[in-house]
C-alpha cells in the first residue's frame, strides 16, 4: 500500500518536472529568437522555428 502511494507521488513529481523543463525550453527558444543567441542546443530549435517565415536567402546560407 505504502509502496503504491510512493510510486504515485514519484510519477507525479516526474511529470511535473518534465512539464517545467519543456516550459523552460520553450521560454529559452523565445528569448533566443529575440536576442539571436547562438547556443548550440537552442540554435537547432530556433532554426526550425524560423524556417517557415520568409527570410532573406543570405541568412539561410549562413545557417547551412
């Protein structure tokens, strides 16, 4: 009985931490887009986010 309760609490904590991590990642990408930070992890996400928008060809060449 106690073991099951602990498992439930652990699962909930893990789920919450995952949510917080994803929220932080989204926030970081938004800030990175604004400031144009060239952080290796963020860069990949921002490039994917910026692709659909019409951007000048020179920027695409620089990223590739």
